[in-house]
C-alpha cells in the first residue's frame, strides 16, 4: 500500500484536545506518561525528605511540619503511624508511579515505534486508554492521603494481616482500600501498555527490521513487557482476595486467633504467606521490568559516545531472554525468613545466584563496549556510565541477599534498603536521566544545557552513591528497616552519626534535582535548536525530524539495511551509518 | 506471523487484533493460574469444607457451550460466503451468552438461599470469587459478541476482512472462556 499520504492525514485538523490531551499518537502519550511520572516523583521525593528528616533528627520538634500535618506530627515529632504511611507511599510512588511511568511506559511508548520504524503503536486507542487509566490510578493514590486514617501504611508490599485489618493501623482504613484500587487500575493500564509494546515489536516493524537488527532498547522493552504481562495478573488476583478479606469477611490471608485491640477476630485458616508468594511472583519480575529497559537504554547510549559498536550484541540479547525466564522462578528469595523449608530455600538460592550469570555477562558486555572507544563525556554518557557503576555495586550486594544463609542475618535491615535502592532505584534513575538528556532533542527539538546537566549529574550520582552505600553498613550493624527512630536501641546509638550523614547527603541529592527541573523547563522554551541527529547516532528515530512529525517518518517509509550499531565506519556523514543507509553507500559489517 | 507494514492495511490490522487477543488471553490465563495456586494452598486448611454446587451450573455449562458453537457456526457460514445467514447465529450466541450470566446469578442466589455466603467457608469464598471473575470476562465477551452482531447486520459481506476479524475475535474469546469455565468447574467439583 502507499504510505505517502498517510502521515499527517487529518492530524493537523484535530483540535487541541485531540492532539495533546486525548491523543492517540504514541509520542504525545509517551510525553504524557513522562510528565505524570515526574510530577509523581515530586511527591515521592517530598516523602523521602520527610523520612530522612525523621531518621537524621529523630528528636527534633518540627513546627512547620506539625502545622502541615497536625496528626502526623503530633507535638512536632513524627508519629510512628505517619512514618509507616510515608514509607509505604514513598515506595509505592517511586516504584509504580515514577520509574514505571517515566522509564517503562513513557520512554517505551515514545521509543519503541520510532526504533522499529512504525508509524504508531499497534493499538493507538488502547494506548490512549492505557495512559488515562494510569492517570486515574495516580489520582486515586494521591486521594488516599486525604481520607480518614490517611494513606496506606502496610509497606509497598502490603503484607497482611496489617493491610487486611482496618483496625490494625490508621492507614489500614480507607487508605489501604484506595491503595489496592489504585494498584488494580495501574495493572490494567500496564497490561494495555505491555500488550501494545509486544504486539508492535512483534508485528509492526519496518521492512528489513528483523529481530536481529532491533536495538537493545527495543529488546529490553519487549522482554520487560512480556514479563509484566505474565507477572502482573497474579497481583490482580491477590488484590481481589485482599479486598474481599478487608470488606467481605473472607479469610484468604487471615489466620485464626488474631487479636486486635483486645478483641478476638472471627477470621480463621487463612495464610498471610499466600499473599507473600503472590506478591513476590509479581514483585521480583517487576524488578526486571524496571531494570531491563534501564540496561537497554544504557547500551544504546554508550556507542553514540564511544563511537564503536556495542560489544556482544547477540549474547546480550540472549542474556536479556535468560534473565526474563529466570526472573519468573526466583521470587522465594524475598521470603527466606518466612519459615520456608531449607530445601526450598536452597532452590531459590540456587536459581537466584544463577540469574547473576546472564546479568554479569550483560554487565561485562557493557564494560567491554567502552574498551578502545573514543569516549565523549557528554551528559547522557555520564549517566549511562553511572548505570554500569550502580548495576555493579548494587548487584554485588544482591549476591549476599540471594544466599539464604546470609539473608537470614540481613533480611529487613538497611542492607536490603541500600541494595534495592541501588538497583531498582539507582540503575533506573540514572537510566531515566540518561534517556531524558539523550532523547530530549528528539522529543522537543531543543537541547538541554550541558553545564547544568553535568552539575546535575555530580549532584545526583555522588550523594546517591554515598547514601545507599552507607546504608549497607547501617544494615550490617543490624539496623532494621521501617523503624521510625533508633533512639531506643543502645546497640544502634553509634549509627546515629551515619544516619545524619545519610540525611545530609539526601538533602544535597534532592537539592540537585532543582538543577534538572530548571534545565528541563528552560530548555523546553529557550534551549538551542536541535538537529535531527545531534549525537550522530544510528537508530531509526534519528533519521527523522526533531521532533518527529505525526506518523513519525514524514512521507517515506524507513527501510532497514543493517544493525543498530554501525559505528567506526567510513561513511559520507562521518564515522557512522544509520540503519537506513543502503549497503551500496556503506558496506554492512554485521 | 508475518510482519505488517509500518502502517498496516485492514488485513494486517486483523492479524494484529488477533495477536493482541492472544496476548490478552495469556494474561487472563495467568490470572486464573494465580487463583488456582491460591485455591490449592487454601484448600489444605483444616477449616475447608467442600461447597455445594447448584445443579443449574450444568445447565449453564450447556448454555455457554451453545453460545460458543453458535459463533463457530457463524464463522463457518462466513467461510462458505454466507455472511448474511450468520446474523441469526450471532443473535443466538448473544442470547445464550446473556442466558449464561443469568444462570450464574440463579446459581449464586440458590447458594445464598441455602445459607452459603461469600465468607461462609473458604470453599464458598473461592466459588463466588472464581465464578465472579469468570462472569466479568463473560460480560466482556457478550459485549464483543454484541459488537460482532452489529458488524454482521451493518457491514456483513461488504467488508469481508473486517467481518472475518470480528468473528475470529468473538470465536476465540468465547471458546477460551468456555474452556476456562470447564476448568473452573472441574477445579471446584473435585475439591
């Protein structure tokens, strides 16, 4: 069929609402996800600030905060119940409503069709529906701050019985119900988005774009989406059962003999561990749903700033596949202290340590991609390098936690907090910033300020590493997570100085984000105009205008002739050949 | 699966829709797999007592099978270029789909009349939840069949590609849900 007349057909006639609010264009939807995620990040970071103020200065009277949160800061000091709610909402927002929205749904939406050479997602209307359900999900979660009892307080893992009994803690009232409702909406939205990405990669690729020529970014989104589609439904099932336990008197997760407020509850026979199994069947693949796109993005950014192909492309793809498969069978390593049979624990230890093999190969491939390159230390490259640094450091901590014997000691300590913040916090955060700085010129047709970007990088990476590296040692000292203060424990008194240093580092980290927001907003309106391919990169999105038109590729359909990493070659444009350059112009190397 | 053009035509869109449905059915399968694992774990509890199954469930099973078969008949009529005749088959499928939902309501009311409520026993909790989750999907399927009926009456043979896509989606979704129903019935029957 002819595609010449398709790209802007009718689009220019659409009103503002259809073009920018209820748009079916994957680029607009991607940007909507990114902006929504960044706004949610503001909330999540504000909560992190409250946590660090409390842990750094547990005895201090906060007059301003007691005015803002009279119930949460009774007498000027944070209450334990409020601390639990703050920690719960911080974790929930950062995992599901910041990283998932910005990195997975946001950049996934924006990049996948462009990089496979499609004019849009396979199901544009479903895509729009996905965003608006996600938006509603975020609204429901935010609304839970304002209901009686406040926001959910059972942790981002929502373990019952705490999450199932309204009388257990103030946050277990309506706030927990809204949390569950919000998660159900989130899962519905994420399923639609994942379905779209899988179908698009599978079936709507440009001529010549074989699976073996897909950029690693696309591969990572493809596998992450499959993981999401398989892993999220069990959480839906668990959420339904928890809602029924909360509101319909069932006992799926509630055992007998529970006493709350000196009253024996009528529950019987339920299993709180059942929730843990169902939750972590989602929860662990979710880690890879977030991390794989981060790694894929880093892999695509590295070659543009080393001017050489990524190392071990095919092996890296197989590593992604292997990690995807293994991630579905390792969830029990979150439950080593749940009374699990030692034999089952051995199994989960073994498969968890097995997953380090493909992950390590992938990491080594990223390092080898730097070897011999002409490294250009631009802002996206600096963030991509920090992805490798945090992936290595955080992954090393994972070796301890994957081992059942070591985990018995470290479980529920700050060692775990430090580990997972480096992995699903740091790796994904750095990749998110790398992606924003790298694709900002493509998305908005302008470049971000380099000097501000570098200042932002050092203000982010330095404090981030210090905070979560030190938390490993606080954990080794035996400091338990989720405690609102350590003032009552003699054996932890000597960690108060470390906690203070962590809190001060957190302030620096948070303050540094102002540089990013200033740079982002200023560059949107006054940044230097960007060329279509400012980084001299090779993937398909750089072959079209910045920003791309509706339909992505104007009046010509891209035809792919080579893989995505044709760097270090002699070509008319320089030392690279994009994927559409025919072999007669530049010989195909792979 | 062939690769569609970057801006797919109607036939390619049909393949995309079928692929999308298969992926969706994969997620639904995972949902019921999770319910099943919870069921197996909870069934081992000391307080578990088998739930009484109202006989109307067997009638409902036959009704759902009838709906699925009617859609299959519609599809085969289309294959033999008799799309106009498929409208009646669609109407039968739609009526039987609605009848199944009504039959499920009857089953739930019979349980309630017998004093068996959602929280009475974990087995009854699972029965109401599993059949409820299945019914939600059947409601969606009835919506799809209604849409297919409208397409048959309004577009019909004038747009064979669209009609084939619609009918394939209706058939696949309905057959799948009938399979899930048989599975759930076996699960709760042999507890």
